[in-house]
């Protein structure tokens, strides 16, 4: 791009509405982590052979030997990609059972995004449903069916294990000595305590027969190839879906310490405490002979989404700043820190791209919200009076138990609602209630993918900022309700 072209592009960026550009960046990011596209790049087939791309290496296997297993929010889309290339392949995938969230209108949008009825099969691959984020009867029954299908497959089979966000709850089989009820109680306790995902999965692995390499044990002597869409900080394959077919470096003692750090001991089932104290429920460790039959690759992640958003921002004429690393820790603290790190009034149109997965400890409160909405609301106070517009949203289209994916805030959000309203909503962890009353909720419906959360911030440049802030104060003053963005395929950038 020449210097003159760059100047013209930045001039156009300064003249546009940053909110429209935020949506363009969001669409580009979601399109980049479309599960069907990612799997299609990893799996190819000839008349008799299947080729599996595993980074720099490739596995070539007979088509007749391929079987499919999978779990997660993107499992159905990943299975569709496999069925398109290998229509004869059989298997089982587990997906979240549709749940009514929030308003009837939001539930209807979610149903439209998923299709009126989820098919019972995709080609010859069975689609079963489980509960998320806490496993229930559906998850336990579906996992038993998946394991039965694996054990009935030929011993020389190659199992394609398709993992995405939500797999830890959907792929659920309690360890010996622990009841399904114990497992449900434990999952509720660790979720409500707001443990980091890494700690949650350390605990989950050690109370399960399928996590922490457990599925690899159950599938032996069959070969297992994991293709994962990462929803965890650092893209650690041992953490994605709690690592059903890879080595686990953590121990039962680590799991016990994770619980002691963040969960009231009275909420931990006695059977779980006994199991972890005995140390018998150990997972597959590095160096285990089973791992000679295990291959794994991350096919897409939050970094993939961020890179696509950055490319789109540059194409629109913005100078791009990519926040290094993944956002983690308390959502409110992350929102404040990110907002304060933004230049107050950049001379050129500027885009800041960040992502990760924060936490909210909502114990003792009755508020309604999610980590992305809380991050956005906490950022709003630090953005007051600036020309920045910020979007924080979950790439799966869901933020907590609300109909929103996240929220959009700007330099007048806090002033419009008042400092007291912002402080009250943050103290009560009621970010969705705040945005429902004052405007700014970002609703997309389910996107069909999941790679943690995105935070995108745009500034049109110092010359345009004052005009935009004044216009926003007039245009949005006193309005409530959610900003409703196109759902389903349009939200995914198709």
C-alpha cells in the first residue's frame, strides 16, 4: 500500500461510524474460526485414503479405518466438514442441548441460528445432546454411547476426535467411586466459585474416566487424532476439553489444591475429597506408552480470530495495535486495565485487538451478566469523555446466562447512565441488567463456534472524535434496550 493510498484509507476510516466498523471486524473474526472451514483445511481425501494435516507432518490412513468422536459447541459443524469429505465415516458427536436463554425473542433467534431441529445424524455420524455448562443425564448418556461406539469399532481404526468449547461438560463419565450426582454438584461449585479454566479442568480430569487421557485409554489399541478448536488461554491441548486423548501433567494433589484455593470445602462432595486424597484417580502422564497412538493439533483459536480482525481493521484504514498475550483474571480488572492503556486521543484512526477469557466471581450476588459484559462495563468508566468505542463479546454468541454475546460501550456510556448506576451494576455483577436498561447489549445468537472472547476497540482519530462523542450523546441519550446485530450466518461473516 502506497503512502497516498494509506492516507486516503485513514481519511475514510475517520469519516465512518466506528460501530459499523466494529461489526465488520467481529464478522471477520467469527468467519476465521468457522469450524467447517478449519476442519476442511485439516482433512482431505482421495478415493481410498484420508490425509490428516498435523502442522508440519501428515498422516495418511485408509478411509475405511476412519471413525469420528467429538464434543463441544462446534462439534456439529466440525462433523459436517468430515461428512463432506468422508461421507461413509461413522461416529458420535455430542453437542449442547438447546436452552432457552433470556427473552423469547432471543430464544427464537438462537433456534433459527441452529436450525428448527438439530439433525439426529450428519451423514452417518450420530448427533447426541448433553447439558452445558453443568453436565446432566444427557451428557452422561451421550458419553456412554460415544464410548460404546468406539469400542465396537475395529481395533485398527483411526479415531478423529473433534473438540471445541464446552466439551468438558458434554464429555462426562464419573470416575469409579463418584456418582453422577457428585459430579454435578462439584461442577456447579467450581463454576459458581469462578475458578480459572485451567484449575477447573485440573479438577475435572481427576474425577473422570474420559478426561486427562482417559478416552485414549478406553479407545486403546485404536489410534486417536485430536483436532481441536481452542477455547482456552494458551491453546494448551491438555486443557482443551480437559485433554481426553493427550498427556496430563497435573496430579490429584494439584486438583485438591485448586479446590482448596477457591471452593468452600462444604460444597465439595465427600466422595470427591476421598478420591483426590487417595491419589488413585491419576491421569495419563507424559511418557506413557499409550501416547504413541495419540496425535493432536489445534486447528483454530482466539489468536486466529484476532489476526482476522486485525487484517480487516487495516483494510478499513486503521492503525492496528494488538495486545500481546491473552486476557485473563477478573473481568472487571481486565476492563479497567485495558481501557486505561488506550491512548487518550490518538491522532490517527486506531484499532486495538485483544482476546482471552476472564472470570467473574459472582458468589453472594443475584446479578445477571457475563464476563464480557462486565469487562465492557468496567471499561466504560475509564473511557468516559474519549472517542473510543469498545466491543467485548464471547465468540460463541453467549455471555453468561443472558441472551447477549457481550456489550458495546463508548465515551458517553458511563455519563449517560450515571456513576452510581455503573458502580451498583458492577458491585452486584449485574452488567446485563445495566445494558438492558441503558442500551449497549450486543446480541448475535449462537455463532456455531467458540474460541474464548474478543475485545475490539476503535478510535476514529482525534479530529473526528469530538464530533462522534457529541453525536453519540444526543443520538443515544436516554435510550434503553439491546443493540441487535444480525444473527446466524450473517453474524458469522457469510
